[in-house]
């Protein structure tokens, strides 16, 4: 239907054009005067069809044209002389106007319905996109700790491993376990245990700052960090920073030797392709092996894969 301001323009144009035809008709000799007089009806139908004029403006045009025709005939005294012809012309005009207005109404309703349906479809698509984003977030994130879950960790580690292989860069991996968490849970209850997991997860998330780095919940009270382009020493520094931050948070745990929650860290770093048959699983295994040694040697410490045990 075009911009809103076009409707009054079409209305004015139609009325002026019709008035011009009526004026020509009044100044023409028979039978041409009847031709011009009735051509107003044809003009109106064509304008309605081409311009897609709105119903309310179409009614205004039809009324103005009809009044212009008949008032002009009355003013020039032609209504009484050619009453039958004028009556037939008015009848034809009325039928044509009603038909054209019905067509205008149908077109306008169809356009409005199409617009409404497109808006509804747009809203549904937007809602669907939001739902899919929320669903992807729910699938990728651990519900309790609000950091990446195990499946996201595995997927990210595979991607980073392949990228590190292409660029021939090392990739670091840290495994972390909260010390004596089962006893903490039994002592303070599951709600306190859940809160402890959330706090520790948020602390570890602060250690994964670069693109490609990821903090994730590995399972239970175990967490993991993926560190892209990170050597063994660099990964050890990150792990030590995480251990210190957990101690600084100072989650109360009276049965611990430090009187607050501590954690053990196992650190590994591999360059993809540097070992035969090496893959992401080898990196996880190396970090898990270091974590086991950290727990066996007294907990609350960072152990690097390959270094000797320390008391």
C-alpha cells in the first residue's frame, strides 16, 4: 500500500482527474459528452486497482466523484433533460464503485494479514533462536557450577588439540580435586557442599582468561583447565595461582589441617604429535597421574607430570 502519505495523494489525484473529465464532458457535444462522463467510472476502477488505495480513502474518492458528477449536472441543468441516461450512468457508477471498493477491501485485508503473519513468524523465529541459545547453553554448561561441563570440555580439548597440532604449539591441561570433599559434604551438608563447588568453580574460571582457555567441571569434586599454547612451566604457574586463590577464599572447614578448603592440582603439557599415538586422552591421563601423586603426597599442592614426588 506504500507509505501512509501516498493515500491522500492518490485521493486528491483521483478527484482532480475525475473533476477534469466531468468538466470536459460538460463542454463536449453529444455523444462525446456521455463518453467522457462515463469514462470517470473507468478511471476510478483503474486508479483503485493500480494504486491499491485503502478502503477509507476509496470510499472518500467514490463519494466525491459521485457528488461532483451529479452536482455538475444539476448546476448545468442537464439532470432533467437526460434523466434516464444520468440514472443509468449513476447505477453503473454505483455498481462499479461497490465492486472496486470490495476489491480494495480484499486486497487491503490480504496485505494486512500477510504483514501480521510475517510479524508473527518473525517473533516466533526470534523466540526459537532464544530457545536454541538457551538450550545450547544448558547443554554446554554444568547446572550447579555454571561453568563448562564434561562434554564441552571434551569437545574443546579436541578442538584445541587439533589447532595445537597445526600450529605445533604445546597445550596445557590441569586436573584439580577438592581435598577431602566427601568428608566436607558429610560434615556441613549437601547445600554447603554445593556452595563450595560453586565458589571453587568461579575461582578456577578466573584462571582461564585467554581465548582457547577453558575451566570445566570434570565430575563430582574434580575440575579441569584447558590452556592453549601453554608450556609445562606456564601451566604449573596457573595451577599454583588457582591453588592460592582457593586458599584465599578461605571456605571454612574445621576438620582440615588448614581450617579451610584446599585443593590438589595435577599439571601436564604436551605438544600434539610429539609422542607416538598421543592424543587428548594422553594429556588427560598425564594430568590425572600428576593429580594422583599430589593427593598421595599430602594434598594441597601442585604436582607436574614427570617430576619426582615431594614430601
